[in-house]
C-alpha cells in the first residue's frame, strides 16, 4: 500500500504485486490530475479518500475508488506518460458518477468525456504533442469503423446489444468529437461550457441535448449543424 495526503484527501494505492515505491511512481500524477479536473469542472473533489487498486484483469470505478489491471502498473513504470487509464477512471469521479447520463443511450457523455479529459490532462502534463497524438489515435479508431460502414450516431435508441464497435464509438469517436467541438467553439467558450455544464448538472442526470444547450449558451453559437453531423448522425 502507498498513501499520501492531498490536503484533506487521502490518496491510497494498493497492489498485491507492487512495492510501495512502485505504487508511488505509478500514481505519481494522481494529485495533479485531481487538481486539473477540479479546475476544469470548478468543483472540488469532496470525498475523504481516493483509492486506486492494481489487481486482476479489469478496469472499473465507483465513488472514491478505481480498479485497474494489475499488468497496467508495469506499463506505467516503463513509461510514465502511459497514464491515460489512471486519469480516465479519475475523471469519472466528476463525469460519469456525479454528472450521469440519463440512460444508456447517452453513455458517450460518460465515456467520451472521460476519454477526452484524460487526453486533455496529458496536454497539461506532457504537452500539446501528446494530446494531439492521443486524438490522432482516437481518430484512427473512428476512421476504421467508418470505413467498414459501422459508423452511427453517438446517441443510441437501444444499448442492450452494443457491439465492440459501438463501445469504441462512444469512447473514441466521442472523445474526437469533443476535440472537434473545442476547435469549433474556441478555447474559452469550450472550457467555460464544460465548466458550466458540469456545475449545472452535478449530482444530476443529463442528455446530449442538455450538453448541446450548455455549449451553445457558452459559445453564443448555433451548434445544431455540428451536433447533427458529428453527434446525432455519422459525420460523413
């Protein structure tokens, strides 16, 4: 176990196979990630602890903790910039757990957001080139799906039979669409919109229409054409 304080929050790391100094290295950016997400959302992390566990074959999170694959720790130890999954799961403490999609059909508001914001953290920590590399990789996943004729709306009528392509769309197309929206709206309007949206719906449920309205209010733009092309339809 590794534990350290971030103000009033206890940051805890656990693993059956990593020593305390290794856990400190794997989770060395957690406090900085938390600060970044607080700044983006305008909402402080309000639990007493945040625990990160390296164990088993899965990735999962809930209020106050996240679980990551045990072997993922070895990857981060070999390359500290491979922190996307750590920041992704932490981002869910805001987008996913506290701002929650109103039904599975809008799951991209959870997963696309966490994927995008983990890349945005990389931009802060490692520089613009890392962020653009992340976005390029997400675009490649999306372009492959589109080339195979599997592209579709990010809003689903029925998620009960979701395929691997469907899941990749909500994670990676979702993140790429947020990147395009950032470029369309401009820096100030985009980040102000993310903050206003998060604060307005914190501890509540959201739909894609709620997010669109928040971004239109922030930017002063009619974003109907953008959302119709990239969110509700296929972008083709």
